């Protein structure tokens, strides 16, 4: 495939794709300020209302690798437009909902929009000039974290000062705007895997296996880790995913080419992505609670949801600033070096948190450091992936990598949730997560980041060997060997 030609539209393409990824990520944190109010708003129980959050995670996990593969087969621009449709529809359904069932349906539709992120990353390789590729990939890849960091204070402000339905009408307007920008600014490029067939059994198998696994992980604490439901789901996940793996290695045009995924460079990057996702989400769970816990506990800061979001907002801004700088670092030293730097910065942020958790200013600094590391790490992983897979699999491979990050956040939520629920203190007849619990959670977050650094350190450098015609990996910055 010919290299993309420099064009004045490159800036508009990158801005559009970053905006699309950020908006898709905001959809995930959109209802966070409403968690306590959802049972009353939807006339349901707290347990049922929790599905409003869980369903977005499940649908996003299933759809991301599928939309990535369809992008390779049918064209990435076309699939970006397709992803914008459920974002619009889901937002409208949620805005009109007065009960839990339509709200869950709408949130599931919003989850389908998460496929925009890997599609956008893969499309950059086709349309952005080589000299701007690394910084562009870094920015669009980090949009998942940027959206999460900025979405909380925005949603909290709207929920506090306006009707909750405004959140969803606003997201519907954003989805329409994204579709218009994609239509007018994103060029249509030929599908990289045109002529291959879509692996329907593989998509169904991966979907069923992921739903079983993520349900068990996300609901295990509520249902009981030793309950028959949780254990059955874990067993089903293992059985289905093993069967799916067997199928993928034997079908002609697999949804995910596991032979490519098993290459050490891709494998270690995906494993590191799980730990990076864990490390990012642990701070997003712990810091808001520390900010909002009552001051009477001795370690809570008594902030409102809006104030807590504002304390954390500079972290999202830092990610936006650092991501393009990470692209320049990748150009200079290679994506492996950038990934190692990113996870070490995350670990340093957790180290700082143990000393600074007693003030809002201190936690703001912690957010800024951790999110700077996430920006570096998230921006480097797609470059590592695309330097190791055939051109016809770039969107699918990036979708699988995005899935690994999401799996890490799910596992992180479960582990941190167990720590905070088990290490508690009682005050005024109420049970709270203890200071020791929060410190333990922060230590675990830092430890996971260090494990990610060790995994990143063993990612092999690019091998300078010829490959078969038609299967050459996508262009990526040259790796600098340590």
C-alpha cells in the first residue's frame, strides 16, 4: 500500500478521530454522578440500576473487536459512521427513559460506540503523513483516558445544575456532530482486507466468552465469588474461549488471527495492556472516594461530586498535553521505550499518592502524574501492535488491544472493590472503607504498574527480516534497542 500523502486535511482528521474517541469514552462515565440517584430515577432496585453501568462495559467489550475486523473488511470510515448511529440512538433512548429496561437498552447502544477508538487508530496509518503518525496515534489512543478524565466533572456539573436528561440529550448532539465531522473530514480509503469473509462463528464465540468472563469479574463481589452463578460463568468463559481459540486457528479468515497475536511482540504488548488498564482504573476508583468521604473519617476530604471531578480534571488535561509529546518520544526512541516510561510514571504517581492523599491539591498532583503516564503508555501500545501485524489486520489488532485494556479495567475494578469492601471501619453505625484499605489499594495499583514495566521490558525489538509479500506489518517508528 502506498504511503499516505501529506495533506492539509490531516489536522482535521486527527482532531475528528480524537474527538470521536473522547466522546465515546465520556459515554462510559456519563452516569457516574447519577449512581446514587438511579434507583429513584428509574423506580428500581440498586442491583438492577447497576446494570446501567455494567451493560455498557459488556457491549463495548464484545463490539470493539468485531467493529475492528469489519473496518478491515468494509472500510474504516464506513464503520466509524456505523458506530455513530448507536451512539445517537442510545443517547436518545436514555434521555426518554423513565424505567430501568429502556435505560439499559440505551446504555448498551452507547457501548457499541467504543469501537470508534481502534478504528480511528488504524485509519490514521492510512491517511496521516509519516512524520505526524506517532503523535497522532498517541493522541487518538489516549482519547479513551482523556474522555474518562474529563467526562466526570462535566457530567457532575450537568447533573448538579440541570435535569439529568440533559446529559443524554447533550451526548446525542455530540454523536450527531461526530457523524457530520466523519462524513465531511474523513477520507474514504480502500478496505485493507477486502474480499475476505467475516468470521461469524468467531464473533459469536468471542462475544459469549467475554460476556461470561466480564459478568463473573464485574458481578462476582455482589453475587459472591464462591457462588454457583459466578463459578458457572467462569467455567463457561474458560470452555467457550478455549473453543473459540481452537476455531480461530483453523478457520481461513479469523476474527482475530491468533498466530499473529501469539508473536512475542504482540503478545507481551497485549499482556502489558491489561496491567496498564488495571493501573489506570485503580486510581479512578480510589481518588474520587477519598475526595468525597466525610472529613469526620480523618482521611476523607468531604468534597461534593462536582468538586471532586474538578480536582481530577487537570489529570485529563495532562493526558491531552502529554500524548503528542509521547509521540515525539516514540519517534526518537521507539514505542517500547515510551511504554516503559509511561508505566514507570504511573508507578511514581502511586508512590506519591501515599504521601499526598491527605489534601485535594495533593490528589490533584497524583492524578496529573498518573494520567501523564497513562497518556504515554496508551499512545505507545498501538504503535507496537501496528509494527507487528499485517496491513490487513490493523483495525482488528487494535480492537483486540483495546479489549485487553478494557479487560484490565474490569479486573482492576473487581480487585480494588474487594480490597475496599474487606478493609473497613465503622463510624456512627455506618461502615466505610478504611484508610488502610485505601492505602493498600494504592500500593496494589503501583505494584501492578511495576509489573507492566517488567512485561514491557521484555517486548522484543523489531526484527529486521524480510516478510512475505502482502503480509508486511504497518509502518511504525523504528525501535531503539536498549
